[in-house]
């Protein structure tokens, strides 16, 4: 049925869902529509993020005992002068739902310690389902495309979650077309979606439409975080997504072309995406982000990288 896509079916029996930003920083903002809809459906929903912030130096960050790379971030850690969108998101959530709502943050690290942090959250929160949320669509690339964008954090998250047993794991991407500045080959992205579809790993789409409660929550959360982080870097991807939700179209500056495609969520089976990747297995024993980055760069130098292609429309 068109009204019951495989992604919805995968969540139907879920009771406790962890929505995790895959690529760091603002990626977790892309989880807000799902978070609000899952809560409205009576399910437990939790948020996590692979953070770009120096969490050990962040006032108000709460380290989790015996897990040196995992922190509980609440609104108390929010600062206008320190980059930490997760802290401002936690404050917005606490105000909206009138209850303390943390965002669980992971330090930038390798796959082995990151997987340990995920496993600890699964046990502590009783998680049965994880949705890895990517701002953009580079998470689903298989590794030989003409450009991978900024793959280290995404692939570290993908690899870490793929190691967790007895968990339903899914991928949600939003922001198609928002990564032009990273030379993402969108024709090859569509080719990846087609290939994943042929193997039944493509689980459907959903559009963020202005006027939807979940879309309004996303816009409000993003505006709140942006307004309180004016002195530090904002998210280009989510700027594009939010404008697409509002109906903006066309070129809006260098490397910025906005269309309705940018406001669409694309859903996938995480194990399917992981199995299709050409060198993800080589990252499984990494223990630092430097090691992840170095390994990706080294492998890319030795493999046949495809030339860029275009969509013939």
C-alpha cells in the first residue's frame, strides 16, 4: 500500500527508538520530524549525535561513567559562543515538552569505541530500533563515486551501528541536492537508490510539507538553534532543507540550488546500505577518527574512482 511503506512497517512494532545524527553537529536536527511523530504515536524516542563539539571541555556536559566518549547533553550546556547545536536542541525540546530531554552525544572517535557507546545506550534505554539520520545523501554512497563528500563521520556511524546485534536498524536521509559544494554526484546517488531498491533495501520516501505538525516542529527547532548560535557556524544542508520546505526554488547563491527534492526523506535498510559499501569492513577495527579518515583516503587512492555523471533531464 502507498499509505504503508516498508519504513513505516519497520517501525510499527518498535517501542523504543534511538534517532541518531550520523555525520555530526546538525544532522540530529533532521531527526526532529520523526521524533515528534513517534512520540505522538505513543512510542519512546531518544536522540543522539556524533558531535563536532569538544565535549570534554563543554561546561554542563555530563560524561557517562566508564564510557569516555559518551556524554549526556542537556540545555544546561547551551552557550551562544560555543558551537553545540545539540545543547540548544536539548533546551528547545525541554521547553516544548516541558520535561528535561537530553541529546546523547558521542565524541568523534573510531568505530570500536563508537560501537561500544551505542551498545551502552541500547542497554540503558532499552532501544530496539535505531534510525541513523543523515543531513544530505552521501551516507548511502558505496565508496567508488566521483566524490564522497565528507564520509568519515557518516561511515564511522554506519559501521558502528552495523555491528550491533538484535537491533532493527534503518537509515533516513534528507537534503537531496544540498551537497553541491561537496561535489556529490547526484546522478550516482540516484543510481545507488536504484541498486538498493533492486535488493529491497530502499524503504520509501516522505516529504516534509509546510503546515504539517512535524514540519513546523522542525522549522521551529532549527530557527531556535540558529538564533542562539549566531556567532558560530550554521548548517548549510539544513538551511537548504528549511527553504525547500517553505517552497523556495532555484539558485540561491554559489553551489546552492533548492528544489522540492531537498525536503524529501529517503529511507533505507541500514544493513543493506552497509553490505553494499565497498570498503566499510576495513573500518571496523578503527579506534580514532584520524584512523578512519586516513584509511578512507588510502583506500580511495588505490581503487578505481568513477568519473562524475549527470542526470539527463
